[in-house]
C-alpha cells in the first residue's frame, strides 16, 4: 500500500466509550486524519463529554449502544447489530479496536465484513485475568480466554503495552504464535501538559489516583496508610478516584468509613489531576489489576515524582527499582507501608527518584514517541495486508 492509497482509505476506531477513546487515542486519531484519511469513531457516548473534540481531531463520531461491563453477546445484540451496520455502510479498510469488548466484537465482525486490516489494541488484560480463586472468577477467565482466542485469530495485528500480557495469552492458547504482534510503551504521556514540578514544602504527601476497584490496591493503600501514620504522624495520604461499575469496586460505605476515620483524605474524582501530582511527594499505585502501562504512573513520572508500585505486569514497566521508585509485592500492605516509610525518612532520595523518573519518562513514555511507534506498527500491518491482497 502506497502513502497515497493509505490517505484515501477510511479507518474505523472502535472503543468502549467516547471519552476513554479520546483520552487515550486522540494523538493516534489525529495522526491518521493528518494524512487525509477519513476517520470515524464508534463508541458509547459519555454523558457530559464535549463531542466537538472529535471534530477538532478531523474525525466524526457515531454513537454505539455498548455496555462496558459484562462480557455477554446476548445482552449486547443491539451493539453487535449496530457495529455490523456501520461496517457494511462505511466499508473501512482499517478497523482499530481498543479495550476488551470492542476488540472481541470488532475483530470478529470486521473479518466477516471483509475489512482488510484489523488492529486490536489490548491495554492490559484487566479484571478477567487479574483475580484468583472462586468459581465465578474461573468462569470469567475461561470465557475471556475463549473470546480473546477468537478475536486474535481474526486480527491482522495485536498491539500490547507490555510483554507479560502477550506471553500470558500465548501460554493460555488465547493468542496464536502465527498472529502478528507489537509491543508499545503504554499510551504515552504529554510531558508538556505534565511538566516537572518542584516538590512542595511541608510533611510528606502520598498520593493515589485510580479507579476505585479492589484490584487497583485501594484497600492496601488505606491499610498501609494506617501503619505509616502510626510511625510518622505528620504524613498525609490522598486518594483520588470515583466509584466504578466493575463488580470488584470499592463500595460507597467503605469510602464513607475511610472519610470518618480521617487517615486517608478521600477526595473523589477530579477533572484535572495535575495539581494533585504537583502537591504530592510520592505517588503510590499498589495495583495487581492486569494493567497495560498505568497512565497515572506515567503522569507521576512526568511531574517528577518518586513512584511506589507493584511488581506486576504493566506497573513494573514504569519503575527501575531503587532508581526512580520502589517495587513492592502485590497484596502486601505491610511491605507497602515499609516502602512508604523508607521514603518518608529520606527526602533527598525522594527528590533524586523524582528526577530519575522524569528522565525515564522522556526516554520511554513520551506521547509523541509512543504514538509514532503505534502508527508504525499499524502501517506495517496495512502494508502486509496490502501484499496479501495484491
């Protein structure tokens, strides 16, 4: 496929909801429209989100009635029918799908519709691969493996954000060794939007910003904060995030209990977290969720903050242990508290780790670099499919 051919070929970007797609894939969409390529975004609308942003990217938006939670094709018949109609009407030459349900539905239907290039972006394996024990967890995991196996067989290219996720799908038979894959360093972070900020004066502040689900380690953060507060009463702990529809979500009652207890400052969701990053000394994400590469860790690195995170897929990509932060085992608030106390007692080390984190971010996770790597992988897939169909 030549550059001229590619410029005329339309692309369909399929996502779980519009805000999520724009937040994480806007630079990639803009890079495609800048080539003169017509781009359509198919996603569930996000209440209160300004859809004019899509127009400013040079794309157009089609509303899609997808339910983000529960992998149930019967419940999503309307969404499946809508996706099929769009594929048949628009006849894109490229379909890019982002997140678990859009990947599964779009890859299968795009292949049936004869779409030439089908790209799946898997930004972490999430809830279905992140839980242990329990009959329900095992059933969800088995269903996810089967669905991924079908979807990846239908994909021209599967893009991962860490090698652990790729290797897990290969080991579970959910990804064929014959399927083309690429690995990029997460979704990237705009280092101009998140400039390095001087450390604030006053007692040490530990910040966690996350979706409020158990697998993100929220309960471990709270338990560790109690331990640290006992040894360092001046330390502060800030939790930012909103309740989630995930079946593993923190309950409203738990949040109210933490507020009354007063150890952790529970602030809810904020539209712009930059001030919160600037106001903290250390960022903490004790996640054992199957992350791709957590965006919040990258935003903390860009701001020049030391990071304490778990030695788990995706999270470990963001920390060189002892250099720009500390890696701790998952589900262990005692060790997490020890790591937090270690930094609470060593402000010079916190400062040095923040500088090292900013350098690591520039080296691996800068938004333009990650976008170009993703675009390059997609271009290679299109050229390969072009040769196949020549």
